[in-house]
C-alpha cells in the first residue's frame, strides 16, 4: 500500500464523504432523539454499515420489533446487495485478506466507486478497493459520532425529526422513478403495502407486504422484463446500480 | 426504549443478515447466477423503496387530528425539490425542517 494509492482512494471517495457524514449525522441525531446513547449508534455503524437499513433500524429497535420481522425487513431492504456481490465476484476474487473486509463493506456508494475500477493493468486495484471501503466506513462512523454528540449536547425540540427517514426514502423513490427501466415494481410496492396496511394495520402489515411484493414481482416478471428489454426511458437500459439508497 | 438485551439482539440480527446478503453471492454463485436471483436483485429495490415510504407513514391518521396534512405537504416539498435540484441532502434537510416547523408551529 503506498501513498499514491491512498491519495487516489481519498480523492475518489470525496463525494461519498459529503453524503455519508451528513446522513450519518442524521442517523446519530435520530437515534439519540429516541433515547439511545452514542455507543448504540457506533455499534450499528460498525457492524451493520448499511445506511437506509440503519434508519429503519432506529424504528425497529425503538418500537421493540420482533426478531422475525427484523430479519425479514433486513433481507428485503438489503436484497440489492446480492446483486452487487454478483457483479464483484470476479474483481474481488484475488484480493486475499482484503477481500473479507471489502465484501463486508460493499455498500451502494462503495459499489459505485469500486465497480468502475479496471481489472487489467491496474496494479494497485486491490489496495484501492480496500481503502475506498475503509474510508467510506470511516466517514459513516464519523457522521454517526457527530450526530450522537450533537444530539446529546444540543437541546432542541426534536418533534418531527423522524421525517428525515421519510424524506430519504421519498428522494430515493424520485431518483428511481426517473431511472427505472420499468415503473411497475415501484407501483406494485406502493399498491401492495397500502392494501396490506389497510387490511392488517400499522403494526403487522410489513411481513404480508413483503410476501405480496415478492409474489407480485414474479407474477409480473414477463411484463417487467419486457419493459426492461425495450430501449429504456431516457436511454437507461439497466437499472442495476441505480436501486436502493445509502 | 426497550430492554438493552433485545436492542442488542435486533442489531445482531440486522448485522448478521446484511453480512449474509453481502457474502452469499461470493459463496453460492462463484460459477453462475440463477436468473431468478438476478431478476430479484434488479427489481426488488424499486418495490421495497415505495414500501418503505408507506412504512414511514404507517401511523398517520387521516381521519383525525391534522388529517395527514403536514405529512402530505412535506412529502410534496421533497418530491418537487428533488425533481428540481436532484440533491438528496438538500431534499432531506429542507423536507425535515419544513415538517418539524409544521408539527411544532402550525399544526400544534
């Protein structure tokens, strides 16, 4: 590992720094507003390291959700990581010990930085991928730390701060709406979860929604993939790296 | 706040499931990936994100109190701002501050 690789990794990761520090701070403040100390936030950012899931996690732990719904929620919210992994199998094959950490820290943003690294004639690729992952988690933990400190020292009326989570997801939906090859999955998610909310109520609609969405996606597979095959909206033909949030 | 033990357990479940998802493809699909998995990986993010919006708004009561008006206005602001500026951080910050102002000052 040399200084030049570190410099390159640092400069590539700058855009992620801005996003992660701010979103991490938001996460830290949100967790604090629910009465959890800084240490819980750090524990989550060190072990989970998945932005949108940690926002959902604040809600799950503060409402005392069950283990099964937490498990299913995590699997569904983070299912996109399967896809990232699939496309990194070859690039990460020969990374040795760095591979373990690089796979653990393969978030949306890290993926967007490492997936474009050329395989050939690139001697510092292994170090670069490893360092980018490490820097990204560093920013995320730093943000969490800042949020925890701010949340516990600044005393303000935090009523309504939960909306940051809603705003995060709404902005992701808007991005996806423009980029998705087919809008059916987004509409299906909305329709199924609203129906399940009306039928099962706010405390138990998640599991039926997730089952319904999975079923619906397979039932509509032909139509969705049909839209996929057509020359996509705005020239986008693959939605692979566009899904999901932080 | 719930018992620290339960909180710890939930964090372990979230961490474990996330790690599992990130490592699974490297273990299972080193040779080839089933089409169904690829398909799900492509379309699930879109469907789950709208579900998460519904999840965030699940406790809004349309029939009483403020009839979900602050939520609707703040969501509208985020959508318009994000369509216009495409800046996630700006959309979140403005939407949250607007919503906080609404529930603390207007719809008290």
